[in-house]
């Protein structure tokens, strides 16, 4: 159960995200290409994560990413609540995944569709996981560039890079990577707590 303090932090985080989205949308609608790049960069991992969770191939995931970005570009001016962008992206991406899976099942009739629910019913577990991953991405963005790069190289790449490669890429001494990693993870933990990540 969340405490009042945690709920307040959650509320502040989501309000700040909604304000940032509203600013980016406004700038995009004014033709600002930098704002468009920021908007896509902010949500690209969210968009890609849904087809992966849906069990779609990399190629299908890339196609869905492009289709969602195209829908976003075409429908941005129609979005009534600019603060609801993340939810809109999740729904559109999920619907595209649902239809892609349904279409592929037609071509491979021996396979049973995993999702027999209506496209508008986003499974709660997928929705929660996607939201938690977005919180993690938001927390990472709050770290300095060096910590972001170090954490990505050690924890988000498969296989993780050896300390020697990380040190070379970041122009650091190999012996300092463990210490810096610990400090960066502590900063990430505090950032996640501030965002209400449980």
C-alpha cells in the first residue's frame, strides 16, 4: 500500500510528465523538428516494448513502431488531452500488435492466438509492466550522461560489456568502474523512489 508521501510523489511525477508532453506536442504542432525528435526519443522504448511483450518479431516490432509514429504525426492535432499521450501511445501500439498477431494467425492457422480478447482490452499485466518500464526510462533520463551510458552498457546490453570496454568507452580507469557503478545505481534507486517506483 502506498503512503501519502509516495502518492504525492507519483502525482507530481505524472503531472510533470503531462506538462512536458503538452509542451512537446505544442512545439510539434508548430513545426518544431527538435520537439518531434524529443517526443519520439522519449517514447521509442515504450513503443518497442509492447510488440516484444506481445511476442512479435523484431521486423514486426519495427513496422509497428513506424506505424505508431505515423499515427502520432497524423493524429497529434486531434489529441484532446495532451497529458494523456502515454496512454494513447500504449493503446494504439497494443491495438496494432493485436491486429498484427491476428493477421499472422490467419497465415499460420496451426498456431492458436495468444490473445483472444478484444483489442481494446489491454491485459493488466502488460499495462503495469509497460508503465513500470517507462518509469525506469524516466528515472534513467534524470541521471547524468555518464551514469546513463554506464548503466546501459552494463545492464541493458546483451551481453553486458566487460569493465575494461566500459572504462575505455567512458574514458575512465578500469578500477573505478565498480565504484562509479555503485554511485550511479544509488542515484538511480533514489530517482526511482522519487518517481514512486515500487
